[in-house]
C-alpha cells in the first residue's frame, strides 16, 4: 500500500472516525476561533482554503499517500468531537507520525484514547504501516496519559524541541507503536500478569531500566499509600516516569501481625487488581519501595490475587534496597570475603533484639531495618557489643531531608523507615576476610 482510502470510516467503542466534509465547517470555524486547531500540518486555515480543504484537500492528502485526516465524532450523538490524523509517511519504511486533538468541552470522556487505539490498530494491521510515532509536548500530562493507555511505548525526550502554551521552549516526548507490538499483544491476549516493581528507596534514578519499561507498558499501575489523599514514597518515584499511578490504601503503619485493617487492605487491593483484569487490563504493575521480595507488601497482594484468580501470572522486577543505597551513599562495604550479612527488622519485639545481639556477636555485617521506635535500645545494643564505631545510619535516602551519618551521632526521634549498617570487623589488612 502506498496511499490511503479517503472515504475510510472506523468505529471504536465510543467514537466514529470518518472523513471531514462541508457540514463540519461551522463546528471547525467555531473551534478554531476558540484557539483549537483541526487542520492537518501545512494546510492554511480560514476563508476559501478551509472550504477547499473540507471539500477536496483531505481526499488529496489520502490519495497521494501523504497522510490521512479524520473527524472524531461521538458514536451516540454524531457531533464533531475532534480530529485525528497520520502524516509524514515514509512508505518504504512503513513509518508515519500520528496526532490527535479533542475539543475542550469533549475532553475527559476517553474519546482521544478510543480514537487513537482505533486508528493505530487499523494503520498497523490493514493500513500498510509498521510504525506510528507520537510526539507530545513535555508537561502535557493528559496527552501523555492517552499515549500510555493506548499501548504506545515511550522512547525518549527530545530536548528543547517544542513550545509550551506560554511560548517558552519545552521538550517533546517520543512514543511509538509497532505492528509487532500488536502481534505480541494478540498472542498474549488471554494472559493476565501482576508484576511487582521494586522502585528503590526513593531516588527515581535508582529504578532499573526494566522497571521503568514495565511501569510505562502496564495497563494499570498501583502504588501503596497510608491515606488516599497522601502521596507515598513509591508514588513519587513512579510519577517521574509515568502518569499512571493509582493509589491503593495499605495499613503500612500497623503493628501486631495480621490486623483486621491490614487484612482488609490486602483484600481491597487484590480486588482492584481483579477489576482491572475484568476491564481488559493485561498487565497490572504494583510499585513497591525497595525490592518486591524484601519485606514488601507485594508478597501478600500476590498471594491474595492468586487465590482470587488462580491463573494469574505473578512476576517481579528486583529493586535496589535501602541497605544497598545506604552502603553506596556512605561508602560502607556491606560484605567482603567470607563474611555474612544479617538483616534484622526491628519490629519483632524481644525476638528481634535477641537476633540482633546474636548477629553482632558474630563479627560479620549486621543491618537493622525499621528501628525508628527503638533507636535508643538499638544504639545501646551496639555499644554493649563494642560495634558502635563504624556503624552508619540512613533515612529518607534520595529524598529531600536525606540523613546519612555515623550511628553514634544519633539524637532525638528517628523515622520509622530507617536503616542501620554495622560493617563486619575486618582485621589483617587487605583481603583479611577472604
């Protein structure tokens, strides 16, 4: 194929995509008077050129293979809701640019997403193209969300490539969708995946490349919070890479085992995952601080989802843990030679302190987590074991207000999410622990 059908009509769930015609003149004129552009690239607006474009120009655009420009109309009312188009076609490569615009009164109804899905799937399956590319101004969050929901993959940011609404210079995000992506999606149509994504201690730069890709490709991204109106640490990291971040409330600060509140939160989050699958989501990502398999609530979510939907595929993307980040920021060696590393969560009462003292006696590296409420007692245990020197404390790693300091300098309250590294006792010079 080297040209398009100018009379093309495509039906989506909510929209009908059809050719423009003279009957659209009044609606387009009104929209353009209000500052909204419905013309394809490089076509003049106003007066006779606009009449020409409506009567003949869009058909010439399709006939010559230069592009395709269609009206986005509401399937129920038939009213003109916007426009969508393909241009800059490279037929030998099978690549083209794509863009869309929805009138302001029609926004927020999912029309742009339905229109983009409908046109892109036709273009890559029947329209002779292999690649569609979107370029979206940096900061245009609604349009970025449309691209993500439509299955387009983020490829990067073109710096200083666009203008923002105030006339300043902005970057331009590049998204693409390939015919191969559609084929891969069709082959996995029956698969439902829940993926735990470790997003590290709080610094967005410490998320792995695979983690970023999964967050962007997932149909739904859930982030745990303690209250629906509070941004959690995982959410702040996720929003550095995608606008898809839906809060689910967990009893993250509950103590005392499986409380009624904790169990209810696990159930509610799992039911949200199942609803997403029922609504057509193939992949649901759950972003968790640190690593999904290290003291993460993802463990309980995955177990509950398995019970509700036994066929669900459970996967995880590892993340950098707080002890690794603290070791890097403080220049502390976690282990060398034949040393062991013992990780002790200080939320287990007397049993936790028994484990801590035993680990300190070994002379190897000891890491304490979540010791904010018992900080004085933990420091006392280090003094008693003669292990306070060299111990390092960290909290809010990678975030405003970050603290990294020697443990002996601790005074006053300590945040709950704190980490403490007591490095191994190393004597005998280089390689002494081999």
